[in-house]
C-alpha cells in the first residue's frame, strides 16, 4: 500500500473510532443547523480535527479542503479533501449508515482515496492506476449493460428544494426502467457501493467536492465512469454527478436530458 494511502487509512480509522464511540451515546451529541436542512455536530468537528492532525503529523506542509474547517493553506501540490462524517443526518437520527471520506489530490489529480464505514468496519481504498479494494480485496463494478434489472442510488436535493420538480421527473422516468432505487443518505457510501458492484449507478445534484472526491477515485478504479448531467466533466463545479457502469451511464444521461433546466446545466 502507498505510504500516503497508509496515512489516510490511519486517519480514517482514528476518526471512525471517535464517531463509533459517540454513536453509542447519541444523547450527548451536540447538533446544530449550519445551513438549510444541513446539520453539523461536535463529532463532525472532532473527527475532522483528528484526521487533519493525523495527516499533518506525517505531512505538515500539505494543504486541506475540509467540510467543516474549509481551506487550510499549504503546499498546493498536495491537497487533502476531507468529509469527516458523510451522512450526518443518519448519524444524528441513529441510522447506522455513514462514513469517513478522505482523498488526496497531487497536482490537481486524485491519487489516493479512502472511505471507511465505522459501523460495519468496511474499508474502501484506491490508488490511481492500481485498482480499488474493499478490505484489501479487489472490487469491480457490476457487469450491467442497460437499466433493466439495475439498482440505482440517489440523493434527494434537500439543499436545493427549488429543483424538486426536475428531480422527481428524472426519478420517475428512471424508476420505470430499473428494478429499484435507493436513497440511503451517504453519497460516499453510494459511490463505494457502485465500485463494489452492489449498485449499478448513482446520481445526485448539488453535491460538494468533499462528498464525492474519494468515491470518484474508488469508483473509477473499479471500472465506473463519471460525468455531470450533460455527459461532461464539470461535476465538481456543478455538483451534479452520475457514476455508473459505462453502458448504464449512457442510459441514465439519456433519461436525465429532457429534464435539464438552467440550474442543472453546467456553468
């Protein structure tokens, strides 16, 4: 395993211990709204501080983009992208489905990625060009060639409720073509599950880079393809992302296309 990936795994496991311990005493967790329908807890912040401390202990000069603390300036060649607790609402409500997400960009390219589920103990990892693993074993995307019989993951636009009409129209058109759809509440785990072949595809609007950075690399290294809603590569900026097996991606995009509005087109 790459030395930098080793450090990311250590950081994710340290954060996972903080989260799992707090999950056993949810009545002590302090939650607050930081935006529309967007919760943060003291555990998000504690886990993030732990991740940054662990990484900085080995790489003190690196830079960071983290969900709670924002940008930490440093050597711009190395940028860590961190979501300490993806699925905070699930965590607060006692639903055991959330994850730690850590990615490293080197010269602007995703190089290392870790997604750790502290409740199930599942560790998804990837290094660019070296494939993706679940608990050290190679994973690959589903062999699905079209939407028939597929299971797709999605996320509701809870921060962009003005897109509810477009979202529900896309959902309806896709739902008629697939076996079923899941909205589980953690984009990081959705992407990891696509990589592991548990889901054939994932689509969501309005995400942030820390929601998807690690999952993007893990999914790509497992054979998935990624695009924005128009089939381009502007997903980090627009926040609108589709991740799927190659042939399923085309079918999802074809279904989305008639429902695109100015708010969903790449800027």
